[in-house]
């Protein structure tokens, strides 16, 4: 059994037990602002989450958003870009003053928010842009979030890189949505970018209908042939069995005589 198949079996989602309407193929879009990109030494200082269905329809426009307390000494160790940007946005000051917002409290609140809409584990995918980096930090700083989500990701950056390589003229047509690099604006930017790739780079069901119909017809024809061959083999096996029984009966009769 492959690792992926084993994980699929191990992480099979349980039946829904909530009164909330079931969300079609839910996505939990997450963006973290960190003190840097070293996931072993840097920490999350702001996190936002927005939940959508599989069609990228936002379930709750407000979402969840919170700063996380971080001592000034730790913030002073940030790189030049982080110090400049996070100071200009006011994030540094908010983190220093948020003494009632430790990592553990924010983690529990975020998990409760996700469970409000997606109570059962292993259903929702973590989504975002270069979201593997967010996952690395979440695994260290907020492991309860990762434990609740499916192990797969939806990474908008992957679609961007594929589009850049296979249809560069189309790629050049996209004007990336503007973001001020706050966690929430980055998420909304990612969702809008994914919608753009869906509408322009990926083909719609209507556009793929001819291919799908032809594929299904070919598959059905193949299955019918396989069924006929199995039936034929079954009949031949029964015939051989009867022939063997007849031969055995004749042999016994000859011995008796």
C-alpha cells in the first residue's frame, strides 16, 4: 500500500455531527505574518482564516483574525524587511501590547472557529499562497489546527507557476490583486487569484464535457468487453468442468465393466 493510500485510509473523515449546513469540499484559507521565515526560530505574530466551499464562495465574510503577543526583544531580532513593514503596518505595536493574546489562546480560538463550520477532522484542506510555509509554522506554533485539517494542501502559488510555464501569454494577462500584506488582505488576494485561474486557466465542466463524455463512453465499452470476456470464460470453465465429469464417469463405467 502506498503512503498516500495508507494516509487516506488512516484519515478517512468521520460522518458530520453538526447542525451547521455541510460545506461542499471546504477550504480553510490561512495566512500568517511571522517574525521571519525560519520556522525553527521565528514565530507567528498574526493569523487570519477564512472558510470557503470548493467553489471559493466565502462562508463567513468576517473570518477569524488575531494578533499574537510577542515580546519586544523578539521583535527587535527581526530582519530589516519585517521590522520596516510590520512597524509601518502597526503590527509590531499591536503584538507588544497584546499581552492577553498568547499563542495558546489564539490557537484554541482559531480551532473553535474552524470547528464551528467544519466540526469533523480531516475534511477541510489548508489553502493559501505558498501555504506550505504557513503550515510549517502552524505545525510548530499551532499543531491543533494542523491535526484537525486534511494533510493535503491547495496552494495557489502552484497554479501560478504551472500557468507561467504552460500558458505564459495568459499568465501575463493577470493583474494580481493588490494586498497590503496584512494576513486578511493576503487571504482575500489568494482567493481572488484562485478564482482567476479557475475561470481563465482551468477548463469549466462545459468546456470538458465532450472529452468527459468520450472518455466515459470508451470506459463503458471497455468494461462491457471485460464483462463479456469474463462471462465467456465462466461458460467455458463450466463446459470444461462438465466435460471432465463426463470423461470421469465414462472411465469409471469402463472400469466397472
